[in-house]
C-alpha cells in the first residue's frame, strides 16, 4: 500500500479552479486567477520517461514506503491504496490453503478484473462485489467506505458463476480462483452468492438493452445466473507473459515514479486508438498551459486501455509499439511522459464508464484528467447514430459525486488543417479548411497501404499501423476460397 498526504474535503472541492479555456473544475466554478492556488498541497508526481520496473521488487519497496512519502500525492479513494497481493513470505502457505479449497474458474476478462482489484485501481474495493456493494454501484454509482463515507464507483465489478458451480460451492466460506490456464491465482474469502439479473445490469449500465453491445455479448449474455462476491487475496502478481507486462505499472508503482521525479501535476490521457498528431497537439498544449499556470514539472500519464476491447479496435501490442514510436520520433517528450497500460476491460458504456476511468486515475495519483468527445462511447449497435450524446461524458465528469478532487480538462477539437498542412485546433471561422479523419478512414488508409495527409501522424507511427493492417489483409487473402471456374 502507499500512504498519501491527506487532502481535506474542503480542499478537494476548492482546489485548482482555473479560468483557462481548456480547464474546468468539477463544480463548474471559474475564477480569474491564472496561477494555481499555493495554499493547498497538490499531487507531486514525477517526470516520466520510458520505464521498466521489476514488479515484485517495486511492490515490496512500495510497501516499505508506507508512511514515508516525501511528497504530497492526491489521496487514493478511501484514504489508502488497496493492495491484496499476498506478500512473498506468505505465499507458500496461502497457495497450500488454496489447493484444498473448492475451485471457481475465471475467464480472461474475469482475470483482468482480478488484476484491477488486486493493484488498487478500484480502491477501496477489496474483492469482487457482494450484493450490497453491487446494488449501490449499479443504482447510485457509488461505494461505501468502512468509515461510512462514499466514493465514486460507476461500474459493478462482479464475478459470475453458473448453476452447477453454485451448487458445488454453496456450503463453502472460501473458494480458490483458477486462471484460464488452470493456475491457482487467488482466494476469495467470506463469499456471498446472489442472483445475477442480467437485464437490469445491462439496462442500468448501458442505458439500453439493444443487441450488439460488445461487452454484453462477450461477457454477460453467456455468463452464469449467479454472482459471487468476497474479499480477494491474489497469490502473486498477475502476469500475461505477452511481452507487455513491463508496461503494466500498478498505481503504487506509478506513484513511486511520480514522487521520485517530483512532479507537481499529473495529467492523464486514456485512449484505445493510435496516437495521431492531434492527440499530441492536445497533450503538449495541456502541458504548456499547466506551465503557464505556475506548475514547474507537469507530467503526462499516457495510459492506453489494456483489457478487453472490441474486435475492430487496434490490438494492444500494435498500439503500444505505435505509442513508443511516437515518443522515439519526438512527437511527445519521453522525459515528461510515462506510457503505461491500464489493465481494465472496456465496457463502451459512455458517461457511466468514463467515471470509472477517471476514478481509477485518482488512485494512480493523477489530479488532472483529459476527456474528449464521446468518451468510452461507440456507435449505436443497431442504428446509424452515436449511442450516447458526445458531450455528456465531460459534463457528467464535472458533476459526478466522488470525483470532486479531480480536475477535468475538456478535449479541444483537433482536425487536419489543409492550409497549414498539419493537425491544428479546429477554427469554426474557417471550417472549410479542416478535414476530420475518422478512425474508420484511418484504418482504411492503412489497410490499403495509402498514406494520410502529411502531418496527420508521425511517419514511424503510421508505418506500425500499415504493417499491422497489411498483415491482416494478407491473412484474409490467404483464407479466401479459390474461385471456381467452369469451362
């Protein structure tokens, strides 16, 4: 766990009220000051560069640092960061106990949620939700802390089981959890089993029960009719052995990096797409604005989502290669940027889900969060329109209970300026000069081996995408049946 300097409720509500055009605080209050208030302690975060950390050693180091932090990071929800990974000295005994318990098998996405819980992204949640926590999250977007206070928790984090599993474990107090490969990975203690009302869950999370919702079809439709909650004890750090584990920095590891680098502001940017020069323009402009406001060392947390995504999204390994190429090409500064993977699965639940994304970054230590058009949204699965109002995500973040200490940075719209031949902030007075390149259009360019307009994306980053899509095209061509000819 990581201890943090406590910020009072009053401070959290009044901190960082700015008049800059791209900054809005959650209370939608503005002041005329252009410098940060120096009467409040702010998050001190570190100037990132590309980092590789030994997980087990850094985890033990972060445990030793409890109460010894020299900096004042934004407080984790609930007052301290949850870490339910069993210490190395206790692992053999816990593994022996787990081997004697009834077993529940996890899917890949269940494993991703166990990972999220284990590292404290969902602090103060310590396990898969029992019924009271589930209902509070589902109906009130909140979680009740042990002291009776409430924090934001907009997505239920639950584990489904089928009828057979329920019957098999019904008399047990504790169960062992098995990873998809059969390894024992955790113990779930003091379990509670309750009904999984799928229709209610879907309707309240997505605001629709229309067919074609990616997470619903992948996870919920075929899930069991029961949910099991309990306190989680993970036997060792969860790894995927996909060559990307060194990017999966936990909240405590990120906080250690921020403290080490003495950053005085951290601004987080989540994406599930490749970084183009419009994204880079926004991130660099945000840092410039923070410097102008008096911060000395604002750090960017470039934080791509690394859990489940829908089939037509760019795969994580390709995105990470592309992101690193962007840094290597100097589009973003490696000295002031940390690139790390956020392990959460993606729901595509719009304003409901974006609260979860913001809340998790609080636990990682960020005090600024960049939000764009239609965050966590998608096209309607059966109609030709957006599923959510594109502006509702940022509006909801400004008013969401439990997110008051996070400063929301609305996304400036960037597009390709055909006159300047580069990505620029959209100017409505000469709208005819701007070209909007959608994700679909970008993918079609790459698939067809075409180049986008000069200045849309750095050359190295674009070549990563072209290589990926041409590989996909070659696989599709290989599996196309040969045409039949008659004479």
